[in-house]
């Protein structure tokens, strides 16, 4: 296929993932005694976190590239795919907006949960909405992709992301506090990773048609002739 600008911009989803990954890996360098296994990723960008400036620098492309990518996906799939897939992707786009805007307006006031109004909204409103929208959207994409054999690969990726999302949601409530950060990262990266997957599919034009394998007998006959 001849790629247009909208297809090339799907690569912004990958840039978003890379930017976020760099922030998660290197922002702790500016946060003395940060324990990645026990603490949430959002602790790195808390209002009083010593790593906040470095986090903002490293993750500067994460939010804007992720939003642009998913919105272009929404535009591109109009009249394409099937109804369940489209609704699922639209809900996933809504989740991205809730995450991008909600966490920007209500960052943690301090590492952990200081119990302020800002922290309550961050944890019990924004985070809950993000998780619920993520799970609902991924379920619809899994079902929609499974119903049409052409989109099985997209259904598979959504299923993997959904499993990590659920494992993270359950794990954060079950594991000891000293391991809280591990399942929490499952949830975070499952959503951002699937956003990158959608960006890759936009780059490919959501073309899931398999190229037919050549008939070997006909090929041999042609060579003999």
C-alpha cells in the first residue's frame, strides 16, 4: 500500500511508548531511595517528587504523541473494521483522554497517598475510570476481532493487553506493599503498549489481509516450461 501522512503518523504511538519507558527507567535517578518494586510509577511525577522535572522532560513526548496517534486511528477506521472493533477503539481513545487530562490536573500531592482531595481524585476517580475504560474497550476489541478472522491478530494483542491489565488490577490489591509497583506496571504498560500496537496498525493501514502462498506445483511447472 502507498502510505499517506496519516499512516506515517501512526508511528507516534511507538514514540509515546518509548518516551514513557525512558521516564520510568531513568526518572528514578533523580529520586533518592526510590523503590520501583514497592512504589507506583506516579510517585515519580508527584507534586513534591524530586524527580518531577526529569520525569516531565523524559515523558514530554508520551502524552501528546499518544493522543495524536489514537485520535488519528479513530479518524482512519471510520467506515472500516467492524462495529465492535470501532466502539472498542473509540472507548480506548476516551481512556487515553481521561488518563492524559486527569493525571495532569490531579497529580499525586506526595508519594504514596497523602489523603488529600487531589490524591483521592487521582487514585479513586481517574485511576478507576482509566482501568474500567481500558478493560471494557479491550474486551470489545477482543470480541470484535475474534468475530472476524481477518482481525484475529488485533484480537490477540488486545487479549494479551487485557490479561496484563487484569493481572495488574488484581495484583496491586493482593501482593504485599513491598511488591506493589510490579503489578502496577503491568496495568500501565499494557495500555500504553496497546496504544503503540494500534499506531503500528495505523502505519500498516489496518491491512490484515494475508498474502496467498504461491502454488508450488504451478511454480515448478512454470519453471520447467
